[in-house]
């Protein structure tokens, strides 16, 4: 499936792959993590799930990543949240938001903005407020002094870049110090061997959500990616359980 492109302000062209739902079936909107894109194993597994069960699927690349236009260094959390909201309006059916890592942070803000349109949320190693707890004082001083910070990439390859403008946008959009106005079903998946997002963050998120229908699944041995075959099966089962049987093909 080739992408289509959504034109936004600032000459941004956001690459989107859309699978239309059958009838009133919900649509899964996948929100990638930091510096990730829509071609990862979790996004592809959910797209295959949607195809099998007649669900809609929306996946996209933030500006500056994947097939979308722009420079990654110019991206900010509020900019990428705006793009996620624009993509959400491409489909009128109920939405199941699935956010991976930083995408879990965007997912929460998007759910507050969209309100009743959101049927359910699934967070995969969700990382709200990581500009707060994910950077030490020395890192923050480097960001302020140099305008950027480069740290070793835990997955190898090029160093991980954080810009001061991204860090500032994250600080403006912190969530964990207030009630999060989400009231529908929320499922959180988190590995107990996640070296990037401590399980404590998942516990704080569980408690901050206003919803009374929140379940947190701790995956033994699960790392931050949660993309092993058994972990992808858990993700698929979690999402499908949120779809009414009458809405599945």
C-alpha cells in the first residue's frame, strides 16, 4: 500500500497509510514513538489485524521522519500532536488510539482533545512527560547551553538527537502532575525489563487517568520495544478485545 500525503501548514506533507473500516467498525490509529515511523513491526502487526477483522487502520509518519517531509530537528511534541489530530480527522468512525513510547504521550493528549470520538486507548511502553524524568540536570544544562543534546542510541546507529525546542514543548505538555481527562477503556502494556521507561511511569499513568476502566499488563522480560512475537500477539489480542464482536468481520 502506497502512502497518501496530507498537506499541513509550514509546507508539511504528512505520509499516511489508510485502511477503510467495514461499516461502523472502529479504526485503529497508531502513534509511533520518538524517531520511529509507521513501518515498524507493531504498526504492521496492527495493520494486518485490521485487514483480517474489517477494522479501519490509520498509520502515519511525523514530519521529519519516515516518508513525511521536513527535518527531524525541527520537530516538537506540539507539532507532532497537531499532525496526529489532523490524521485522526481522516476517518469518522470510532477510534482506538494505540501509542508506542512517545506516541503514548501524544495519544493521551489526543484523547483529551477528541473526547467521545475515542472508543479506547492502548499504550505500549507509554512515556508521558519523558522530558521531565528522562533527562538529568547535566542533560538539561547541555540542552539550554547548546540548543541540542546527542546521546547514545540504545539500538545502535546514529546518536539520538534531542533539541531544546522539543524539550521545551514537552515541558509545556506534561500530564502526570494532573488528572488526565480520559474516561473510556485504557490498556497499558509495559515490560519489566524496560531500560528506557521505568515501570514506575506506567504506575503513575494508571493512577493519573480519570477512567475507572484501566488495566496495566506487566510483561515479564519485556524490553522497551515490546516487539517479540509473543508481545505482538499480546498487543493484537488487547486491541481486538476492545472491539465489540458485532463490529468484527
